[in-house]
């Protein structure tokens, strides 16, 4: 998804991603999720990772819809810039 806005090209990438976390016992937990990457002229400016489980709740679904909606508004230039990635 890409939109020209205020002379800058804004895009949002949506992809599935797994995050791995090693706990104290050396065990590795894997969390599936959706990664939203906001870019201006190809440069990432913000990332949002949303965990998704095998049995998501209504609240999980609503959170995903809200984040996708905000990302699309941002891409269209209807929402202020997100904080820059440090």
C-alpha cells in the first residue's frame, strides 16, 4: 500500500512475523504476530507488532482492526506522523 502525501511517499507494509523469546531456563517461546511497518520514501519510520494467537478474542480482533485503520489513515496523510524509530 502506497500513497503520495505532502510530497513524501508513505507506505504501510503488513506481514506475518514470529517473535522468539528465550526464558531463563533456556527454553524459547515463539509468538506469531502481524507486523505493520510505516515508511516514508522507503525509510521505516514506525513499527507496530501485534501478537495473534490460535484463538484470538474479540478484543484482539478489535485491536488489530484499530491498528490497521490508523495505519491506513496515516498512509493517506489524514493522520499525523508516528514517532520516529530510534
